[in-house]
């Protein structure tokens, strides 16, 4: 998920402050003690047994206060210094291992640099590869993670009125994966919830599926960290030329035009052609269906992205490039983890069922499945500062003739050779007055 604000300020409201558990329990203990003492002081003072009872009660209250205060402090200490258990650390390490594999096997890029990553649960965040001088009060934890052959220390930060992030207001502590920028929009970071938090979204029987889903989202967001700085620079240039909303996200076009029947009709027609191109086994049929999809996309843009919405055409290209790459990376991780022999179509269907039906992701992955099929070595172009429009890249692919198989090339060569011999024979026969074939 991407959020872009023109001022670079945080776009999410902070959560309300929550009292520390130990302080709350100590306050309750003190309040109860005062009530008990006041009740004893109101008793008649004449009888010795009453005085003894008061003294006994006071000693009991004192003991209770000490025991309860100790319990509160112990609980507070445990809350302040939580330890990451082995399954959680294994999940965090898997997120890094998956991204390293994606970079090496699928994106064909250097695995460094690793961005600032913020793992978080309900009470704390663990910062990986942060700029330490920017962190609020923090402490290093004994556990570490490995990436690119080196150990990385985790820095623990307690939540204070929300999830602390660099350069922005604190965010609500809710399970979501988001990529953002800091340092005057020059550096990326992303946040990802830990299993103890996101598993609350469904029943315990769904935990393995949620673990896999959020591992895929981690790869998705890490792909965004390679493009977001460039995307924001382009969007800022667009602001100087067109009227754009102050806050922009990757679903703004769907939110703006999704309720318009004519726009939706064109979008669904475009999507249908893309699906036929993806499923076509024959390269020529694939290109024909793709050409139809590109034609409809041009109609959609020319009809709706005009006037105050003229800048939306390039925004469409930017967000489809980013969400398309993010979804393609998520799909590749799902393929790597799929059961042996599973058809790629089944993997794609399973992924679509787990992710939200958002147009930028839905069309984006379709475009990149076709780019991956038709455009060799495309990855470097889409990770460059001036990454292209997916539509432009696919138009280039449609214009180029599909490479022929060796058998077809052999038949073409024989036909060309026979044709040349026929022309030579005709020329010779014409010189002799005969037109024999």
C-alpha cells in the first residue's frame, strides 16, 4: 500500500495514549488501601478488640499493598522488555530470506541496500537497519537477523501514543503493511506487523495462511522501496503541471471513477482482453488480445483523463507500474512456495483470492505477467529512476514480431530459398523466349 502526501507529513491520525499497566495497577492498589484505612478509622475507638482489629487490618493492608505493587512492577517489567520468541524470529528471518531470493532469482538486481524496516506488535516495534540517531528512546535486543551474509541488530522501541515512524506523526497500531518516505522524501521505510498482531484478523486455523500472506506483503512492500522515491519525484513534477489532490494513494483512480458506469465498462473490457492474452498459449493470439486491451486502455484514458483529471493518465501509469511490480513479486514468492507441480494458473487464482480486489493490483499483475512473458530483461527498466509506463512497454512488444521457433525458421528459410530459385528460373526462361514454370 502506498500513501503520498504533498507536504511529506504523516497522513494518519495518532492513537490515544494508553496508561502504563504497572502505573494503573499501582493506582488501584493505593486507592483500595485508602478506602480500607478510612473505613477502619471510622470504627468506634472504645473497645480494645477494635483497636487490635485495626492494627491487624493495617498490617494486612500493608502486606497486600506490597504484594500487589510487586506484582504490578513485575508485570510492567515484562511489558517493557518483551522478548521475541523463536517462531516470531523465524517469521522475520523468512521475510528477509524471501526478499533476498526475489532479488537474486527474479528481479536480477543487487540485494543491497536493505531499507529501514519496522516490525511491530501491540506494544513495541523492532527496527531493522534504522538510522539510530533518529530513533526515540530505544534499546538493542540480543536477537538479530541475517541478510546478505551479515548479522543485523534489532532496536526495540515502546509505543507511545501509537507506532513511532521517522519523519511523521505516530501511526495507529493496526495490522497493515505500508511503504513511506522520510528525509525529505529521499529515503524509504516500511512497516509490517508481527504474527501476534495480524493473526487477530482471523481464527487460529487461518494462522498459516496469514503467515504466508504477510510474508508476500513484505516482499510486495520491499519492491515498493526500490521505486517510491522515483515515483514521488515524478508526482511532484506532475503537481506543477496539473491539479492533483493533496493526498494520493494507489487506489485513487478507482475511488474517483469506480462509480461511473461508462468508466467501469471500459475497465472491465480492458481487463477481459488482458485475461485472454495471459491465458493464450499461442503467441500470436496473445498479442492480438493484448493489442485489443491496449486499444481500450487508450480509449479509457482519452475519454476520462481530461480537464482537471488530465494528470491522472500518468498517475495511472505510475501506480500500475508500482502495484504491478509489487504483485508480480508477491506472485513469484507464492510460486516458489507452491506445492510441487502446481499449475501457475492455480497459484495466481489462490493469490487473487487472498488479496483485495483493487484495480491497481488486479490490472497491475496482469500487465506484468504479460511483460514478463513478452519482454526479456524488463526488470532493470522498471527499477530505474525513469521507469516506463507498462502500457508503453507492451505496445513495443506488440509492434515487434514474435521470435520464431527453430522449426518455423527452417520452413521460412526453405520457402525463401525455393522462391529465389523460381525467380532465377523465370529470368532465364524469359531470356530464351519461354515462360515455363
